[in-house]
């Protein structure tokens, strides 16, 4: 089989590596891929949002199955276009991808179908929003309605910060048209959990849980990022909580989308908060999370391509989805200064004896050398029998990766370790 994976990050690298485990896979094309992915797939100079280019390439190269992973092409309708051209796809169509493409849609869906989430208000007028946040309970959360590279959520500790958040999103257009509308919601407390789930629009089969680390610096300090590391499974997510989530969140969400005429097929990401009042939804994503994918897929024992095809074909109820009992830790190596200003173009080198998986995100090949080209450069993922062993192995191998301005958090997994000790 010839496969095509849309995207260029560490998530796509992890997906490609897992797909290649199926012996029927002959070639994987990455559109556009990156310098590190080039070691595992044929990279094609077609942008992730270039729908016409992707369709043209798929038809010219007789692609048997396509995997659309990033949010932008899903929200723009790439799956619709590929399917219309006769290319079977993993991923939701445009109507279903709105669950991430519009936070307003997601919040109103949860309200309509009594899916537990934070209380909220929606604004499309900056003056009205400013009037509201000046007296809103603190802390308060301000979210851009549309896609914003995972950075459109601002947590305000003071009313002044809340006003500044509204102004930056709605007036200064920090996230462009994504900030034409905003959601202002209550601040929830409790451990956060990420759960990715396979679904064919009827059946939902969750993957192993994970814990992301969004802040740039140790101790959860600094700016929000796309994610500085992950561990799986998340020790806060017990079997009992998983059962509650299945009954009150996962199945009701899939049923709600079907009832709205937007059946969701693909990977639905549930960002959860385990509050004192029970699990609540913080956000939905219409695709695999990054860097959650980099710890979840290495623990998957079932064949990924088989499961993806079952999601597309509506046969997930008859398909085994199995994960190992082991633990995984991913440490993201970033360019110092990320997520703001950073320098690029440093050569990436590896010491001998590297045993962890290295998933490359922001790198390009130039004259045979792998050079940094982004903020999050790569992720080092180790799998072990215990969480402490996985964390230790990931950090040991992170020290074997070198580039000029490398930076990484030193406390990935610390919160999870504390949970195990409590």
C-alpha cells in the first residue's frame, strides 16, 4: 500500500513510524514532512493546507489511504476533497472538524447535550466583552473562537489581565479572524488529563491517557507552548474516572455530533479537567494531540493502519484497540527563546547509543545536514516498565542530542511522580 500523511511535525513523525509497522505498507509520503521525517518517509513539497496540491498528488501517485493530522487542513475540508477524489482518508470531514475549529460551537454543543464543562459566555463585541471581564470571577479564561496554533487560550489572574486578553484577541487581532468571537469561561481546578480516542462516528475507543506540560519552563512557569513534554499513562486517570468519562463525556459527544448531522470519524482529543465536581471538558481537538501522540502511539500494540481504516469504514466495533501496560515519557527539545523569539539553523547531532525514539518536528535537511528550523525541534520518547524508568531513560537520551541553542524542561513527569507517591 501507498500511504500519504499530511503534516510536518513530531506528531506526524510518530504516526508515520507506527504506520510503517504494517507489512503491507510499501511507501509513506509526507506532505510536506521535514528533514527528520525524511528518514522514514518520502517528503513532498506540498503544504499541509494545499488541498488542491494534495488531491493532485494523491491521484497522480495512486495513493491507497491518506491520513490528515493537523487541525488547519481538517477545518478547511481536506478530507472532503480527498474522499471526493476517491482517496480513502483517516480524519473528520469539515462539518465534524468544527468541534475544534470553533470553540463557540463546542461549548454550545456541550450545553445542548448536557456534557460537563466550565460555565461560559460568548462575545462578538469587544466593548461588551470588556464590560463583562471587568467584574468576572477570577481567575478567568479568555479563548479565541477559532484555531490559533494551540495558543489562543489566555488565563487572567486579575481584571486588568482579563481586559488585556480581550483587547489582544479582539482588537489587536493577535490570532487574526480566529478572535472575531471569544469565549470567556470559569477557571476550573484539578489535574488535567489528555485522552485521544478513535471513533467511527458510532463506536468510541479511547487510547491510553496522557499528561501534557504546556508551560515553557520548569515548575509550570513561563508562557504557554504547544507542549514541552508528556507522560503516559496519566496516574490521575483511574479506571473509575475512565468509566465516568465514557458515560458522561466520550459517548455523549459522539452521539451529539451524530445527532447534529456531523458524525465524527477519526481521532477526537478530549482535554479534561478532573474537578472536585467530576471530570469536565476543557477543550476538544479534531485530531491527534502533539506531543501526546509521541507517548501514546509507542504504547499501542494494535496495528494503527487497521484501526484507522476501521474508523473510516465504520467497523471500529469489530476492531481490537490494545495498548501495553508500560509507561512512556517524551521530552521536547526546543530552541531557546521559544515560544517567542529564537534562532534557527543549528546542526543537530546524536551521540552513539541513543535507544529512545526521536520524533523530529522543526528541522530541515541542508547539504546532508539536519538543521533546526522551528521552535519545538524534536521529542525524545522512552518506553519502560515503570514511570520513573521511562522518565530517566528519556532524559538520559535527551543528553545525547545536541544543537546550538537546545533547551528543555527538566521536570517532565514530576507531577505524575507526585501523584503516584500521594
